[in-house]
C-alpha cells in the first residue's frame, strides 16, 4: 500500500524505464555528485591547517 492507503503498482523489473525517467535520474546524479564534491572541497578549505 502506498501513502494514504492507496494501492500502487510497481513497474516490472523486465520493463525498461522510459528515456525521460533516465534523463531525470542522470540529472539528479550529476547534481548529487556536484554537491558531494562541493561539500568535501568546502570542508578541506574551511578547516584550519594548524600551520599558523
């Protein structure tokens, strides 16, 4: 059962995903990678190096 008790059917594993869905997932993946890289970069530059 889905949210609010509505029945939802899940896509079959054998059914290919529509191209539009794959494009959306690719864009999300690209943004998550950018954000993760930015977080690590900010952490590396914002912390004290202890050399002065």
